[in-house]
């Protein structure tokens, strides 16, 4: 997973850097928020890796970079039109993009072709240079051709480029989306092949040509005239390949930050034109800034003191439990605000008091830690939750396996008006809920059949909750039907029958509580409706044909 993580970080950083090489350029990240992003790589959900990757890269985005975020599949299941420009492209939107990605739901289909087109239109690609970075873990599922749209956008755009990250795709799947990048002059990166992709990116994007050798009659220039060093505390050991960044700006007339020259990473040594610069060194959540003067024939070796330490947080569901990779770790550090990680989190923060909040499921715990410059503080944070594994059953012993199952968790105690406070929800069988100790009610609903079950949670314990629907399946066939409705057979005091669903089709299948029903079929030709009776038994399927 670490290799995959590095590749995606590298691609996004390089693609976005390329996209904003001129002040007028704009870029939009298109993020796959379909349900398949719940799949795992090395034990971690792909959606969490993508969120963490975005937050890491966005830390180094220049303040004047015009960047936006478009997502698909994040609001509805099965809707190919579920595409939204979540954050319009503008300067200074890095925090907004990271926050939006953290709050996305991952539910629906994969309309990647339409999403790329919509992102291009948002960037006014027919009038201005535009770059789109697509991150997808699946193929097009909405009957569109990504290869064709790539060619169309390239032909009609001023200078349009699409980069594609195939996140966990096979080689064969990758070939089906690589054409979108290739047809626009962009790059396709298959994240599963980390080492080869890293080498390719270094060679083709970030490697700089070696300087021409000086004439023999001229004294040789230093190999590098800018050799910065980075330390956590005054007098500390220099850091090497620590994941740090150097933002290099030309100094303006007042000695402040002017035009950005470059952003370099890790154990960087460079060759800058003579002049005055302002350099900002960053590592994790800490930064240090100073002025640097580059003089002909001399080497500048500034030392950047971050005045920072390392905080290691291990989130635990309960005392004595293993570290939870699903837990969110939020560190509120002095000066800059929050940093977010998942699972065991190791982060460099400015020296001082840190507020650490760990969230796991519906549980939350907050502690404080004092970090000294150059020091390391390790902290186990116990959230104090138990886990409920919730399933529904048609009848005892007959488990519901359908993905259309909806599970909702409520606090057991009712409000004064009789309602309950909703705590969490999930879809499909084997719903897993991390909950603080207490009494709860699980409500399961499959089609038209709801049921509920009370249960209690204790910290550090697993409770299996089974909700019995006492329901069966009704399948209706009515050739030529325009509309099929299902009603309860028994009428109420006003002579009305309760509706139990409908379909605009010739067939209809639904799950219903055991009981007697009436099926009403409307074929629409002469206004005449036909009815048929049906009795649904729990745990059984009944088929009704309406001629």
C-alpha cells in the first residue's frame, strides 16, 4: 500500500505542478466516489488512501494555484448523472478540497467519461488551457466511450490535457482507460506498479538536464549553489529524505515572497540564478522561512530550523485492542489548524500543546499532548467503543444477502415526541458499526419490509444483531403492463388499502411482510385495470401472473 500511496502522491503533485506552470492555467481533480472505492488495498479502503493522498499533496499547493474538485457517485446509488463540481477551481482552495474529500460518501456508479467532459467545460477548455486529473478505481459503467471523449476534447480544446490514475486496476482494465490520457497528450499511471511508475515519472517529468560543463579556461562552477539543510530543533541532526518540501520564491522589492520559482522535495540540492530569494521549508505541519542570497561562484547553505517535534498517535477501539486502521486522527496544533490521518499516525508538528481527537465510527476521544522541539511523543488514545455486526433475516436462519438492504442504528431511548435519535447507517448485509457503550435499536428495511431489534453495546466487545423481517418475496409478471401496484388486501375503516410499492414496467419484484395482498395492473389502453390476489409467506417466494 505504501508503494501505491507514493505513486499517487507523485502523480498528483507532478500533474498539478505541470497544470499550473503559468498563472492563467487551471486544473480540476476528478475523484471516483463510487461504491467500489470501499474495496481494500493491503487492508485499507481505497477511499481512505485517496483522501489521505489528497491531503498530503495539497499541503504543498501554492496559495495562487487555481484548483478544483469534481466527484461522481457520491450522492446516489445507480445514478449516472450523479456528478458534482464540489469545489470550483480557484486559488487558495486546497483546504476546501481536502475537507470536501473527507466528507464524501462513496455510493454509486462510475460515469467517468461524462465527469471528465463536465470538468473540461467547467475549466472553459475551448477558451483557455485546461488540465484534468482523473482518479478512478473502476471502468466506465454508464455506456460512454472515454477514448472518444478524449479525442473530442483534444480537438476542440485550446490546450487540453487529461492525466488518469488507474487506482488498483488490472493491466487489461488500465488499457481501457489509458486512451483518455493518451488522446489528450496526458499520462496514464497504473498505481499497482509503483516502482516502475516512480522511475518513469522521475525520468520524464522531474529530472532536470545536467548543466553544461564550463569551458576549460573558466573556473568550474560549484556543482550546486544552493544546499539547504533542515532540522527539527536548533543544533539538531539534519534530516534526509524526510518527505519535506522547499518552496522557492524570488524576493520582491520589500524582501517578501514574490514569484514562485519551484517546489523541491527531500534531500534537495540545486542550482539557482544569482539573486535574492525567500525559501519556505515544510515538513508535516511545521514550516520555517528565511531569505537566501545566491551569489556567483558561491554556495549558499542555509539551515532551516522548524522548531518542531514528532507526534505518534495510536488509536485503539478499546483498552488492549490492536491499532485501528479505520480510526480518524485529528491533530489541532498551534498556529495552523488541523491535520488529519488514519490509523497509526506519525506527524511532525510545531512545538507546543497539541489537541488530539480520535474518531472511530460513532465514538470520539480527545486528549492533549505537549511536544518539544526535536522530541518524540507517543500516545495511545482509547476511543472506548464496541462493535455491532448487524444482519437481517427473512426468517430465523435465512440471511438477507441483497445489497438493497438498508440498516439504520438509533438510540434506544425515545424522545418526548416518540422519535429516536439516529446514530449511523449502512447498506447491504454484515453492517459493522463502532458504537459507544449504550442501548440501541437496529432498524432493517428491505424493499417494503421493515423490522427492528434492540441491542446493547459494551466497550471492547462484539455483539451480533439479527433483525427478523418475517417477510417473503412477491414476483409479478404482467405482459403489456404500464403500471403495477401492490396493496394490502385488507381495507382500513375508510375503505382504503395501504400501498406497498409500484413499478412502471411489465414485471415487479419486491420484499413484503408476510400477509395477503392485491396486485393491480394498469395497461393503459382502455383505462381498465386488472387485479390479482397474492399471499406472501415468510421465507418464501410467490409468483403471480396477471393476464
